């Protein structure tokens, strides 16, 4: 099994930019392997009209603030950007970060974002069809980018757990898959992804398995269970102020597992 990696998804809500930037620096210094934001226009919890920052602008700042960690958005909403433009944006940021970008993408789900910013919300099915249509465009455009990506090709992460469509899309197009717990749920969906890989003629080992974990339920109690089920990249979501003791516990566990 691959070496374990750990990361933090730092929520860009209810926070000043200065406080967010300070937390990014402290989190990288703790030794994590990846740092992520999210792609929304409004807070997902707490007061809905408090401070919130845009994903790609902020991710560019994260690239400039960090030196070592992989970076990404967990995950981009496919609906918000033309896929060819998204690829051009990703290539630019990949060069800014010197090859540290992971292009996370999903079908989208937060209706308020769509309504307030004038996007058609459609249905879960239509959004998944749009995602399935966008991914070949992204892959084709990546091969035409000038300059070529610093990490060529830029790895693509698909987020979501839908067993009939999302995991099939993941098997066809993704380099990483991000799912959620609890461990038995994550393990079942990872197995479904294996089955889809077999069905589409893909080696399941080509897809890095990541999991978004819970501070309350998973660290440290469920980490070994996820790892036994095949997870190799553990991403801990949190807001600012960050929960540094939980990050330290996660890094320590990774170090023990990796020897």
C-alpha cells in the first residue's frame, strides 16, 4: 500500500483573510501533505451572510503562501466554470505552485450558490451528466495547454459517493477519489469504485483513495479502520481558528503508520 498522506481542508468562511493566511502557514509548518479549500460562495454553516472568500483566488494565495504541500479545492463545482477555462486556470495555478495542484471536481449541490449567482440548478442527474461531459474536455484541453502543466498531467480528483453514476465517472476519469465515512460506508463505496474500474477496464490501483474525516468521530479512533479499507490520503476539514491538536494527532499517526 502507498505511503499515507494527511491534509487539512480549511474552510474559507467566518474569517478574515489575515487570520486565514496565518492559519495556512501554521498548518503547513505542522507537516501535513496537502491543504484544501472549498468552492462555494456563501458559508455552509453558521450565519449565511458572514465573510466568505472565492475558491480560485484564495487557492492562488495559498500557492504563494506555501512551499511544500499539495493544494486543491475539495472540490470545484463543475457548474460554475467552462471546463476549458477551468483547465487553463488550473494550468496557470499549477505553474504558480510549481506542480503542486490537484484539480478536484464534483457535480455541485449547494442550491443557494446557484440561485444567488444566476446558475441553473437543474437536477442531480443533469449536474452529473454535465460533469461527465466536462471531464473529457478537461483532459483534452490539458493536452493542448501552452505551456504544458508543470505536473503533466495535473491529477484530477472526483468527489462524491453516488454508486451508480459518480463512482463510474470516477473510474473513467479520475486519478483520486474523495469519499466520506463512517469507515464501513467508505469501504463499501471504495469497493464499488473497484467494481466500476473493472467494468471500464481500469486498474483500481491507479486511483488514489482519499477520505474526508471527522474531528469528532475519526481522529484518532477510526483512522486505522479507514487505512485497512484502503484509504491512503486523510483530509481533515475545519474552520479558523484551526484545531491544531487534532492536526498534530493526525500527523503523528501518519508518521507511525509510515514508519
